[in-house]
């Protein structure tokens, strides 16, 4: 393993916290609270060697129809912090919008790409955001190449069998079987490479842009009402609304609801944190007018903090531009959101980081995971640590 200069973590903030609430919104992921509870428990244990504190993860429980929770009891140089980590369920809606048939998924995805091209969103991606643009092309390129290779394999095997003296249907049967075997193996590999997961995301977000799903809208309203009541009954020092990946889109709409639901004093306790955000996938669509209004409300609010944290190496997120400016709303001029670069290449050795980069999905989840080396970005110190959230 090559030598790597270790970086001392910088403090996340200056104010001390005794009680915190975290409201977490996952991405477009059918896995529910059990998966994310286990992920937090396992990764926080790995991260503990870097930050010097201890975090005890409590058992998962159900607080409401759409909310699961677990406790995070931290001790940091004699300072005790109690955090309630709430998982806001929309995984049931993800499963409802998830297309189980691969054939129908691919066919509907082709229509999705056509609509993205037709509304101009794809053109903006190609000219401005190279990482997300190439990531959008990646599933189509993979499936096209797989189809060509499978067809070539079938024809080649058929020709070999014919050369060996077996003509007619035995040759065709052998060729088709070989092509089908290669295609099946390619499909299995595509699942591991997140090809179909990306198609599911693009299909869902594009449909949201044309017309906001009523079940999603109702769930966001329910989340906002839950948080309002929860904060009214809580004496927490800080509340974090954390949206990861497509959950950042849900988080934006949720935070916009909270600007109306919460008085200024409560909003000043709340920070929206978007991790690996893909907000422009929706906001670049001219028809996504309700979402544009949500973004405008967040741009105008001066009480609720918004911290946008992304890695340039993460080609599934939009890390190089202000999500408000992209959407035609003044953001950078008014300092909204506060943008922060996450540097996963400093979290691992060169060899480990090179392996991680081979999987788009793995790198996209690093925001929620431990680092092998100390780093200024620490999700567990941010959500369970002793200090208020501040840009580092």
C-alpha cells in the first residue's frame, strides 16, 4: 500500500449540542429502515477510530405510520449528545413506482430519454454537466453493447457449428443458446453495475417532472406535518433534514413545506443537508413548475440553513453548479445554498479509491459511509457529534 498523507479532521461547527433530531430521506431505494439502520451502525463503528468519540446505536422502533427511529448516544471528550435519528419512509412508494419487468423498464426508459431530449433537459446536461450526462448515457450504451455482443456470439457460434458439419437447426440452436447465455450473464452483471437502478431513477424523476405523483405529494405533506409536531414537542438544539441522492429532491420539497409550517425561531434550528444531490434531473424540466416554486421558496428563506455537499468524483450528482442557479433561480448571489466539496479520494489509499471508483453506486453511497483515513467530511460526527452543523 502506498504512503498517503493523513489529514486531520477539521471541526464541523462551533456551538455545542446536547439534543439533536435527524430526519433522514433516502434515495430512490426500495430498501427500508432496517437496511439504513444496519448501515449506520456498521459504518459508525468503523469511523469511530478517526473522530475520537463513541456513539452507541439504539434499537430500531416505529414512531408512526411513515417514521422509524433509533437513538444515537454520543460521548465526545466528556460531552454527552443525544440524537434521535428518524428514517422518513417513502421506500413503500419507491416499490410502488419501481418497474419489476426489465423489458417494460427498458422500453419505458427509451420513452423517458425521448422526453428528456424533447424538453431540452438532455441538451443542457450534454453541454454543461459532463459527469451526469455520461452517467445518463451509460445504461443505454451498456445495453446496446450487450445486445451487439450477444448477437455476435450467436452468429459466431452458429458459424463454428456449421463449419464442423452441423448445419440447419442444430447450428442455429447452438448459436441462439450461446447468445442467450452471454446476454443472461450480461444482465446479471448489469444488476451489479446499477444499470437498471439508474434507469428506474431516470424513469421516475422524468415522470415526476411531467406531473408530480399524488402519492409522493401526500407523503411529503405528511412528513412536513410530522416534523412540525415533533419539533413543537421537542427541546432539541438542532434539527437536520438530510436528503441523499433522489432523496435530495424530496428533501427540497419537504424543506419548502417547512418554511410555511414552522415559525422563524424554529426554522433557525433546522438545516437542510443535500448529499449527492441530483436536483437538476427534475428542475431542468420546464414542466416541473411545482418543484421550481419549492426551490424559489428555499431561495427566499433566510432562517433555514441549506448545506449542499457533493463530491466531484461522484458522476451521479451535480457538484459543480449551484442547484438554484441551474434552475433559473438566483442562488449564488444570495448565498443559497452553502456548497461544500466532499473529497473521497482523500478518504482512502490510492488503491482502495481506484477500486471504489469502478462502481458508480458505491461511490454515490460514500456520503453515508466511513472513511479509511481521517477526513474533514464525517457523516457520523455531523449527525451524532457534539457541535452544530457548519461548513468546514
